[in-house]
């Protein structure tokens, strides 16, 4: 007799939990079941006693990819961020919920021009421009093909010409000044990168995760270039690793930026450093 939806999910959670913990396993299995059956998450919860039947091969195949270490975002080719669905391509960093801290901070102040350095899937620039309909922005990545997913997301979400794209090594090809500069740069140290789970390192390009060395090189480049690219009193916000607050704050202060502050995420871990231009 065919497994029920609930039985298949329980077995899947038991096999995934040793890799990623119970909570994440439950969430991932629910999303994979929704994708395999074509039901919503609520539909999956309501239909646990039904036979899995024709959806079984698809569910087993999706689960197999998850057990091989691929993230759900890369398996499904999309993920949720700040209440919207974003496409995620192979090589892109799968958006992390932690980045919503930076979004909340960016929206706590007025601004109309935005620069997003290292845009990847475009979650930061696109979310901010959708939340501020009068604003416009520039999104960069090191190579033009690395902002391809962002461009597709922006088109699908009807941003029109409010968001433009540029291939640039941090500020190298950026000429304007902006009210707000944001970045979630690669910040994993070379040593930590060597020990990362397959899940991350196999599907996300190295340049999305680590600048090498002590993990701070991207912040050095951003600190050096920010004063010349911020409008008077403009703000810089960067996401950081939980133990990098002090080092990044020191880099921003040494670059002549003012009001430097470290902000926690909802779990109480340091997640964002902010600063203001005095120019
Ligand atoms: C941690 S990912 C962040 C992606 C996306 N902004 C997000 O928050 O999910 C870092 C991004 O920086 C880009 N990047 C790496 N080195 C860069 C450089 N030298 N100049 C510009 N962007 C770079 C990567 O390709 C990647 O898209």
C-alpha cells in the first residue's frame, strides 16, 4: 500500500534531521512536499492522511537532492524573502532570513538613491525599491552574469528602469553618490570556508561566500570607497558575520565615517554595521 503524505514526511524528517536539525528538517520537508504535490504548505498539513500516490517519485527525487546537500532554494530554484518569492540560480547565494535585519534598518530612515554592492539574486535592492516606490537604485556584482538572476527578478517584479545594473569590483566602476549604500558581501574566512558543509560550498560560488584570508577584505574595499560615494549624511549598512562587528566598525571609523554602530539580528547576534558620511 502507498505511503501516506504524513508517513513519507516523518521518514524524510528522520533522515534529514541528523544533517541539519529537527526544525530545519521539518521546514525543508514541508517545502519539498508542497513542490512535489503542487499543494500549498497549508494543503500539505491538511492532507497528511492521504496516500502520496503519484507524487511519490517526485518527492523521493527532491528529497534525494536535499540529502546530497543541495539547499531547498537551489532545488526549487526559488525562495521567500521579506514576503516575496525570488528566483535563485546555481552559484547564487541562497538568500538568508538574517538579511532581513539589514532591510529593516535601511527602511528606518529616509533615502531616495540606493547602491547595492554584490547584489547576487538582487533580494536587497529589489526589496528596498519595492518598499520605497519613489526610490531608484544601482545594483552591482563582480561579473555581469552574476547579476543575471537579479535582473530577471527585477523584471518579474516590474521594477522597470528604477533599478540598473553594473559589473564592478566593489566601487571600481561606480561614479555617482548615493543616499544609501548597502552590501551583504562575502565574509567567511578562508579557514572557515574549508570546513563548510557541502550544502553551501557546492552550490554557491566561492566569491559569494569568502573573499579569502581573514574574511574582511570586502569590508576594507567598501570602507575605502564609501566616503566618496555617499551623499552628505548618507548611510552605509553592511551585513556581517556574528563575530566581525568590532573589526568592521573599526574599519569604518578609520575611513572617516561617523555614527558607526553594530546592530543585532532577531536572535541577538551581531548582524549589521551602520555608519554615516560626514561629507
Ligand atoms: C554573500 S553574497 C550576497 C548576495 C545578495 N546580496 C544577498 O544578500 O543574498 C555576496 C555577493 O558579492 C558578490 N561579490 C563578490 N566579490 C565581489 C566584488 N569584488 N565586487 C562586487 N561583488 C562581489 C558575489 O558574487 C555575491 O553575489
